């Protein structure tokens, strides 16, 4: 006697469907009403998504383990379509939106929050009849891409020194942090802003003055004399991280840490950064990651975040005391829980003045650098390393070497600029500038997928052209001076010297 699929008990049918891919489940749901209902089971989709390799663009504060099946299916379909589009020789642009609000100054910084719904920008300019530098900071909403709007705008005297933003748990407000330098005076500002505003006028400002929404922080004193420059600002999980370069007899790198709800900045002991030439710092959960380069080696050092010390230290001790025991005033990161040293290929001394690292970290971390030395045997090359340092089964550090570094072959006589790495480190875009002709084009790159479900697609590295020098769009890439990229939504924002913004969707 033949056994029909629908006559199987639900628990057996459930176990059978676990052997299927998401594409198989989508096809199964089209066969009949009963299997359509069964294929929409929340528990089934939670199991399917747990082994789904592509990143999902879920709403803020929604996790894959708690999201309903209908939402997971919708976002999985978008992720698959984006993957297939990204792997095409020429990726199709599904939507193109021009954003111009009459602000003619070029953008100096752009950053998408993960998901591509919010864009943080800064502009620097001189007011008419004055020589004083002014910084304008804006937050743009792309929740309705066809009707983007500015939800926050502020102008401050001084030069912006990096900025960062993170959504609040309520999903309708955000914490904004930016560094400002004015007349050799350096400080940070922290503002809690609403994401529900709508600022129509190009120069209308939103002024926040209450202590709950606005705070100014001075950089704490430091024993070493020299000019201090904020190189990077990171805000992840309520932890504020500043990377500061001090220019004295030599350049030294230092770290400032703070919990955003405590409000005191603290220096990390310099013994943790003294071996780094370049330095990029990221945090994730209760860990702090230090990426650096010196000579022909790249380093990854991982420590536990001193969260209890950050909560207990409400004030910074005085630096004027004549007797100061070593490291008394500094945060101690404790012993390393992971260290990795990766040597560049033979004959390569250094390739970059900047290590490109995702702004947020996941289980795999991609670190990229491009040749800036002009060496004849390396001209037109980049190098990317991926560190699989988190075990998904135990959530512990993996004591193993990084995966083999991948060379990125770039055209000769070109400079690689405006590098943007996605949140998961899977995809990357950058501007390639031709030194002889002066033309620009946007390039794309993607590491090989680990568990890509589509059997018709090979597990290969993607490297090719995303936008040609003269795209069939209402702009010229030579006028582009800044990029922002979000790999979850497949959204690319280009800023131009005339103050215009243009948003392209590839999903």
C-alpha cells in the first residue's frame, strides 16, 4: 500500500522537512493548502534559519529565534534574491532614488545603521564671511525609500572628528556620539535623538538642551604629551570605544572606553596597544577585539571587556599626583583569550595605511587592506583575511589559524578608495580610481559562501564591477566623494561634491 505524504504524523513530517533547504520548503508550500499551512510553522522556520548562511535584514530588536515564520520567509526570499543578483556579472539596480535638500557642501562621513533604514552623515564647511569651520550632522530615514526624509539636523562650530550612532531598544530613538575639535579644544557630544521627526527646511535645526538628551564630555588627561587626534568612534551594545592617536616623538595608539549609561571615559592601559602600528578596535558582547599591523604582520588580540570596572569607575583619578603606581589610573583588559598573528606573503613589508574592518562583528571577521606602497610587484592588489574566531556551537573562541588569505586582483595604475565592508564581512564595495584617466568606478567583492543552499551556484569568490565609470544614472562617479554600504538590505548610498545623495537598491 502506498503511503501518502500527508498521511504521515506531524512529528515525522516535521523531521523529514528538516532535510530540505529553504528553496525546497518554498516549493513545497506551493503544492497544496495543507502543505502550505504546514510549511509556515514557526518552529520549522526557526530550525531552517538557524543553518541559513545568508544574513537576514530583520527589524530592530527582532531575532531570528523569535521572529514569526512569515517574516523569516519574507526576509529569506529577499536575502536569496540579493545573493543571486550580487553574483551576476552585472548586478541589477532595482531602485534608484535621488536625495537633494539644497545643502551644497560635500559629505565627509556617511554610515548606514545595519538594515539600511537610517543613514548618518556629516558635512564640513565655512560660514560666509568667516574662516571658522562648521560641522553639520544629519540623520536620514529610508524606512520609506521612495520618500526619504531628514529626521535630525544640527550645526556646531568646529571640525567633526568621526561619529557613530546606535538604535535605542525602543526602535524609535537613537544615541548619537560625535567628536568635535574647536581651537585645539577636543571633546565629545552625546545626544539622544528621536527618529520620528520630519525636518523639511534645508537649514532647520533640532536643538536638544535637556540633560537627559544632551551631554558634552572632555577627553580625560593623559600622562604622555602630544597632540591627541580621535581616529575612530565605535558604539556597540551601549559600549563607546574611542581610538586615539597621540603624536609626540612618535605616534602611539590608545583606547578610551565608556558605558553610555555611566558617562565617564577611561583610558585602557597602553601596554595592550604598544605593539600595534595601526590599530582598529571593535567590541562585541563582553569582548574587545584589537586589530593591528606592524611591518609584515597583522594581529588580532581578543580580551574580555572590563564591564565591572567601567560601572564602578565614576570619575577619572587626577594625573597631577607626584606618586602614581604603574597602571593605577588605567583599565586593565586582563589576559588574552585569543591571539592570532598572520604574516603577509613573502616580500611584502606593508600594504596599507588603514586596515578595513566591519563596523560590527559577527562569527566571521574579514580584515582587508589594499596596496598603497606602489611596489612594482604588488601594484593593483588587495588582500583580505577572514578569521573564523567564534564557534557557533559553543560561542567560544576557536584556537586556530585564520582561513587562507585571498588576493584581490585590481587593475594596474588604480587606487582603491572609500572601502566599505558589510556588517557580516561577507560583502565589500569600494571606489576604484584610474590614475591616468581620473575615471572612477565602483567595485564589488564577496567571500565564498559556506553553506549556500542553491545547487546551481558555485561556492566561488565574487569580484567584479558594480557600477561602470559612466552608469546609466543621473550622476557621474567622478563627482562622488563618499560611500555608505549596507549588505543586509543591499543598499548603496553615494554622496557628491555638490551635496547631493543618491541611493541604489540591489535587493
